[in-house]
C-alpha cells in the first residue's frame, strides 16, 4: 500500500519532467510518440517492472520478437545513421567494435560453419553511398529507408552512454512505423557499451534483472548514484516509505529519476507501442539457463555507483552489484568486454543458420529419396 501515496503525488509533481535520459535496454522504441509509456508508469495505468534476460517468450502475444528472415533465410538487421554528423562520430566504432565483436564471438559471418544466420547491413544507395534515416533537406524520414530499419542516433545529454530498444516490434499495426527501432549513443560510451546495446537490439535484456538474480548477486541500491538525496525526497511525500519503494518499484524510480530503474528485477513493461493494457506485462524468461555473471548484458560492480564510494577487488562495500560466492563471500564483477559463451549460445539458439530455400528443398528431396530407397531395400529383403 505504500506505493499508492507515491503515485498519488504524480499530480503534485507535474512541474518536474520525470523522464530524463532513456533507459538502457528500454523494451520499446524511444520515439516522441512513445513517451506516454512513462506517463503510464507514473499514473499507475501500466504494471511496473522493466528488463529481463530475454523478452521474446511472448512473441505471439504482442511482445518483442526476434528479427525476421529474408528470402535467403538470413536475418539481416538493416541500420541507418540519422544524419551525417552521427555517422562521422560513431560509424567506425559501431561497425568494428560493436557489430565486429559480435560476429567475431559468433565464429565469423553467417554460415553453416559458424552456426548463425545473423548479419548487419548499413542502408546505402546504388552507388554504395550511405543513406541517412532522415532527408538532409526536409528532415523527414527518407523514403529509401525501410521503416523497420534500426536508427542509430546521438544523444547529447551529459553522462549518457547509450540505450536501445529491445527486439523486433515492427509488426501488426506497427509494421510500417518509421524509426520504431532505435539505438542512441552518447558522450560517455565505451566499446563494450556498443556490444551491450546491440544485445538489446537482438532481443536480450539485462542479466542482472532476472527473477533469480538475488541468488547470484547482491544489489546494493543504497550505493546507486543519488540514492540518499532521492530517497529523502521520496520521504517528504511518504514518510514511512521503505527503501524498497524506490529500489524495487519502477514507477517510483522513474518518477524520481533514480538510476536504480535499470536494476529493477522480475517484470518488463507491457506493450508500449500503442494503448497499453494495465494487465499486460512481460515476465523475465531465462529458460532454465545458468546465471551468467560474464554476460555482456550484465552490469559491472561500479555501474551507476555514487561518486566517492570504494569499489574494487578486495573492497566491494561501495559497489552497486557484487557476486555472491559459494562460501557466502562477495566478489567484484568486472566490466564484460565481449559476449560470453552464454550470450553466443543465446544468439545461435535465437538466430540459427538455416539453408537458403533452394538448398533446403534439394536437401529434403535427397533425404526423402534416400529414405524411400532404404525402405524398398528392406521390403525386398523381407
């Protein structure tokens, strides 16, 4: 019941803009049309909760899906930069340190040998020149760019690294929605961030937001940046509110611009592409896979830590996250710099190599003929 007094205060807080920079791994497109999802969180019409290690379980019930295959049975994720200045800033790193690191971890380009069918392709014209998402003259969506194309843009907000929409959502009534898939990069990005955000694009969410995370890591919400200041603000409105009202309820974390919103476990926001049914939400799915501290989708121990706290090997007291050891001790979680074996397994499971249709038909015919021959031989011998 302590949530209610906080949500009641939304009307009193209209002078503040509760949105702030987009969340890392927000499971919806970060377009102006979708900003009402935040309002839904604030007014209580949307079930609170955000993040999971996989949001694809509800692909047939309105949730994010895996990216579709083309006529050659490949999964080609096309992307564009929203303008030339953005491409100048991040294209080389995006291609080499983001896409390149994923392809390297997957064992090379899409093939039967590598075991995956995933490709990334920048949108270009007939002469091989880049086509930007928006026309440089009209600043409107360029008609040469497919509406489902991933938009790579620049966010000038201070202390912003990156964010991305999760999975593929351009289907149904949103099949032709322009710019519904987005990835934003900011001044504070480092190359592991690009790998992390591309994981979101593929459909992955934060490993540390799994329902079972408390069995594997200790989340120290009070060490998250500005916790004390924001918690004091919360108590001005609800004096008896426990820390969990801020740490475990996404709606409150968003309302008060608390970075702990990126650690909330267990549930994801309901379908944000249109009218949101408050009973709709996406449950964390890990499919029984072991918890993966090494996942590129897992935050490291200093993520969003309050400046001045001590966090490192041997002194984990100031960390926001710490690994729980079998003997009950705690251990520092380093920055993941490449996709883990678990990440690779997930991608190959989600986007496995499939033969092109012509080859698949030939193979099927050959198998059928072999089976028929074998059956005939058995009949003759009997």
